[in-house]
């Protein structure tokens, strides 16, 4: 650790301030939560702020690990941008840690004027950081990638699962909400299972017909009560699914992200395509099956060693391509993943969750 970083670490140890930023997206922000845990453990007196966009900002507001949340709103003008920079500079940070390193986050990090600025060693943006970080290519997990940004401060920790905990009131409201809609949790019925048929890109969305097959099997073979969640702008996927499944599942409208997190926390299991809700389900501790198409679970689902969390995928010659659209037009990485395979993974995840609960 060089002298400048050493002074910053000393300042944090004495109650100084740090700013952490990962502007985009919900799942990516959740993957940075172990960074907050590590900073809290190493510098318990420090004030930790976070800079991000909605809905991540809503999720972090009120989090005991975070003292202040600063929000970058889309479509705001220069006046709002200058106002944000002034507010950041008034905090007089000892260090800023940019876990995104895109042009906007790099400039905001620089403009916050901390004496120590940590960020990715990417193109010309590295010149905006005092401590650009080179993460070795063999570091695969996104959580490990983020934690490497703490090394300039002398903080070296092993990866841990991201954790987000709804308040007792939020959990109580989630239980009451589901019970009022017929999802009574008596223990006499089968498991309460959530599914989320949405996804930002085609290569992340398991086909609606496959979700319909899974729901039919859950209801017929597992006597499961099924809750279908709807993400922002994804109502069409839920409508398509409802047209195939009838009145059995409970279809929820788009809900505030904290309410979604609380609902996830009371489920017995969750099946969800690769995306933000998948990471939130893991963060609240619900047995989760994450469905993967073009991406790699060892990067974006590094959770198998931390609990009842399993990826569902098939091996196919063209994966991983990491594209947002299938370059061949068939999306077979998802189309060929059967409902039987996903149900088997869900059974395993729920079983592991019960064993974990019984061993406590």
C-alpha cells in the first residue's frame, strides 16, 4: 500500500468517508454488496456512501451499511449534474471506489475530488483514478472482481455471498399480501414457488412456453403454489404466460423493488432468468435456480458454494457468446433447456435449503 492510500485508509479508520459507485444495473449493484461488507468490517467507524441509479438506489436506501445514497437520474440536465457534484464534493471523501469505470462514473469519481480514487484500468479513463486496478483475467467471479478494488487500501478478503435483508415490517407485509391473495402459508400444501418470466435481452429470457410447462409440472407434480413476478416494462411476458397457464398462479403487477425483495424472502424457491431479480433472490437467501443462455454462471452466478443456489443451463457449441442477441437467430442455448431439467434443479435447490435450515 503506497503512502497516499495508507493515509486514506487511516482516515477511514478514524471515521472518514468513502464513496462507492456502480451506476448500472440492479444485479450488478447487488454483486457489489460484499464490498460494502468488507469495508464495514475493516473500517467500522467510516461513513460509506453509494452512488447509483434507480431502482438500486431504492434498494440501498435505509440499508445499515450505507450512510447516504446519491442518485444519478436519467435524462437530467447539466444543472442537476452540477448539483450532484457539489453535494459529493461537500462530503470531502478520503477515497472513492468506482466499480463500474464507464465514462460517466469515472468523471463523477474524479469530480468528487477525493485524494484517492480507485477504478478500473480502462483506456483513457484510468488517468482519472489515482489507483487504477488491473484485475487478472483468471479472476472470473464478478464478486471477486469487485473485491479486488479494495486491495489498494490493504483490504484483502475472500469472496462472500451478497446479502440484502428486508425489514421485519416489510416481511410481515409481504406475507400478509400473499395470504390476502390466496397464497396462505400453512405448510400443508406444496412449496410456494416464484417465477419471473422477464429478462432484458432475448438471450437471457427462457421462452414463455417453457415457463408454462414448468408451472404446469409444479402444480401437478409438486402441488406447488406459484407466484409470477413482473419486472419493469415486462408485463407482456406475464400476459403471454397467463394466457397459457389459466387461473392457477398468482400474477403480480410491477411492484417497488423493496417489496419484490420482501416477497422473494418468503418464498420456498425461485426460478428466474439471468438478471437483477435473480441476484436479489440469492441476496435474500431464497433457494434459487438461475437460467442461463449466452452468459457464464462462473462470472454472473458465483453462488453455488454459498447456499441453495444453482444455475440451469445446457452445453451447446456456440455458448458462451456473451451477446445480447443470438448471432445465429436460434437461441438454442435457451430453447433446448427443458422444463424437466429446471424442475430437477429447483427440487435440488429447495432440498439444499431445507438441509441448511435444519443444520442451523
